[in-house]
C-alpha cells in the first residue's frame, strides 16, 4: 500500500474522527436523506453509538497508517480495560499499550499497531461498537460505585454522559465516553428511574380482567379407547409416575396429541419419530389448562413439553396491543438455557408468526428493550434481568396467562427464590402455571404449594439420583500429577473419530484456563468457558464447539446445565465435582436422546467423600467399579441419602493465557482425525 493512498484514506478518516479543535461533519443528513423523528430517535437511543472526539497524534503515526497513537476521553477507568479487551479480540490488531492519567486530566493515551490491510484508524472505528457494548456490561456492574466515588450523575455524566452533538465527537457538556442516556435523573436520560414492584391487590383487580381460554385438549379416539391396564403398562415401561386428580391419559404418537396442523407440521419437519415419555404425558396435561409439575432429567424433551402447548395457548388469545407484555413467560436459571429455549420456540412458532425475545443479564439492554417495546408473545428470561425491565417500566406482565418455571430446583439453588416470588406476584393468579424440575426437594415443593392451584404431577424415573444407563462410566484413581498425562491419553483415543466432541470439566476457573493453555500449546483444538468469560465470548466458544471447529471444550460447572450441545461423545471430569448430584449432571451432557456416551473421571484421595455415593451411582447403572475405588466405599448400608448443594469453581481469568495475538491461535489438522498434535 503506497503512502499516497494511505494519506488520501487518512484524510477522509480525519473528517470522521475529529482532529483536536475541529468540528466533524460526519453524520449530517443530506437534503434527500430521511430525518428521523423524535420517536424513532428515542427507540434507537439505547444502542445508539454516540462516539466521542478522538485525538489522533500525527507525530506518532506511521506513513502506512498501520501504527497510530490516539487520545480518548478519560472519564472512567473501565475504558482502558474495555479498549484492551476489544482490541485483543481482533486478530489483526495488536494493542501496544495505554496509560491512564490522573482523573483530573482529560484524555487516555492509546497506541494501536495493525497487520494486513487494515489501518489503525479503521481498527479503532471497527471496534467502537464492541467497546460501547462492553461499557454497557461494565455499567451494569459498577455504575453505583462509580457514582459514589466520582459523582458521575452530575449533568448527565454517568458512563456515557449526555447526547453528543455528533456521532464521532467528544461531548464536553455531557462528559463521559460515547454520549448516550446519562444517569436516571439527567435530562438526557432515556431510562426512567426504577420503581419498586408492588404486588397488586388481586382480590380487587382480578374481577375486572378479561377472561381467557386455557383448555384446548380434545382426547383422541385411540387414547379414549385404551383400557386402564394398557395405560398402566405404558406408564410402567416409561418409568412414569403420576399424581393428582382427573389426570389425562398419555398419548403415544404426535397425531394423538391433538395439536393443530400448523404445529404438527413443524414437529414432523424436525424429523422426530415419536414423543418422549415426558411429552406423552406432559402434552395432555398442559393442553388441558391444568397447573402441572413435571419432574424429569435434562435431555428428556421437557422444553417441547411446554413450548408446543404454549404456542396453542397463544393462538387462542387476543392479539397483542401496543404496550402489552407477553402472553407466555418462561423463567430459566441461566443465560445458556434461556437461549436454548428461545431456539426451540423460534423453530416451532415460525409458522404462526409468534414473536419471542430472550431477556438475560451480562449483555446490553438495548436490543432486549426494543424487542419488548415492539411486542413479543413469548418472553424467556432470567429472573434478575426481568425484574430490571419491570422496574424500569420496559414491559409488564398483565397479559401473562401461561407461566413456565423451568429448572425450578436450579433457580432455587442459585438463590433466585425472592426474585421468582416477586415476579409471580405480578401475574394474575388464574393463570396456568407449569413447573419443571430435575429433582423434588422440599424448597421446590413449597414453591409449588404457594403458586400452583390443584396441580397434577408427572415424574419420569425415580427421585433417587441416578445416571443414564446409556453412559459408560470409567473412573480412574490417580494423583494430581498424573491427570494431564491421562487426559492426553484419552484425547488421543477420542480423536480417532473426527466427529467426536469432548467436554472436560475442571473445578476452578484458573484450572480451566491452565488446562486449555496446556492443550493448545500441545496442538489440541481446545477452548475454555467459565463464569469470568463475558457473554459474547461464551457464545463464540459454544458456537465453535457446536460446529466442531474446536471439538474440545474445557468448562467449569457453568456448563453443567442449560447448555444443550448435540453429539457430545465424551465427558471427562478432570476434577471431580463437590457433590454427587453435580457428577450426575455433568456426565449427563453425553448419552442424550438415546445415544451412547462415555464419561471418564479422575478420582483422587481428596475426593474420598464422594467414593460411596459414586460407587452407588455406578452400581445402579450396572457399571464396572474398579478395585482401587472400592476402598472408598464406606457408606452405611441401605439406600444412599440425597446429596444436595452444588459447588462452583473459583479462581480468575488470566489474560494472555493462549499466547500471541488473537487470543486463541490455531491448530494444524492431520489426516488422522482432528487432534493435530505437534
């Protein structure tokens, strides 16, 4: 690239990224350009990128434009870390360094070195949207602390300050990087001040609400003609236990479910041969309009058990009007599970033009707010973010008549009970409520007793903790020093199948990163996922794993539930979990939907408290128990007790673990599988 071309290009860029003391004309509408109305501007304000003026230092800029120094607004110290994170994600850019001056000074110094055809100015512009999104995430976590320390709510300060006069300019009046909405109390704010949710007086309000239909079940003739003996035999074969009054008979095929043609067409298009056990009993229950409880392991098809009846329910209700909230609300414990549920709802609600949105924390609120504003019949949400939206007045639950609590036990384990109760109190009490859980502890029973009316219950399998019989469990008693060699040995075996996906569990975030670094340095295509990764990176890692481009994923227990990846052949417990329940959930990532899987666990002396319940789980699944594990079988005789309480790994994410620019680097494939070891 000649210097003449670069100079011409940089001249154009200087018109958009303003030199010190200049005024930008970028973003000014032409005579023929559509000028947005105030309403359109307000709708887009949540994610509008009001970039600040950026000072380019010509004396520190190379002739070809690939190296440049900048000065950027120094309104908060999170900006430097945000810039560093953003640029490290781009493999064509090297972040050379930044310095944060004294808070009384105006600018942060930044130097960028690029490689290839992209200039430093292009790199900075390309990454600004990611930077602003990241600042939104930082804002959620630290806004209050920053306000207390630096009084950023003065004149619309906050993180991004008042609206800037130009999309690429620094607004000294609003202060802050990026313009935007400012504090809740500022004149430039697009957010109303959060209002504490108050439980409505349903005795007064309910009689004034319109009635709605929730019973859509018409028993198929084949189902009606089945004898009690046939029904009993079917339930026994499917390890199905039911309780309650007037329970509908189970169906045995999709055609017997009584779904409308538009739903059946979507189901058959997915290639499902027959319903799962929980669907055979759950669909008639849900379609009948009854409150119900479903207890089944993950991977049993419970999502469709409430998703398809929910679509039927929506199509029988009046259309949403402007300002209406959702008709169907699904609460889930994690972002990953919420996204997975949304995918299923999108598949089967497409033909009915049913809109949905996913509301969860860790990402900017802008797109979620716009989805809610436009109207969505289905909202899938984590409790914390939904309460934020309700308190900010971005949605309401007045139209909710079909409520789903998915993985209720997990939500209670994570401490969401107060949030769940606050949310459910906002929903009309004559709604239909469906509660799904993998276990049935007393806390979940109490929640059901408080919020479900005369429920019917279906349970698949025993309430005793058990692992799938489709999983081959291999336990090796080792020392900590032997783990890495054993891990590589099993990876070499697994990699013979090019389609293999391997999920490796570690106990802490630090161990997770250390293993990933070790494997990548040895040539293995491994990626890490844990709680210190932001949502964008977690989504990227999951997509790489799902697609098979990186068939090894090292995870903490954040991936033990809520992540549904098809085709996981191997689960390796590099570190054993803190309790037997998490062990069962971990290995349950393989051997799903009738497929076979293998679970390999490294058991050390530190795990001796798990010995007895682990042996019990293996024996129940008819697995071979190794001799050196039997010495840890010190349990009392009789049924093993329930083991509660989930453990979560600690530690920290350390940047630069993967060596070199671009974060993760690459690996070379060999002809014999994907291992590609050097």
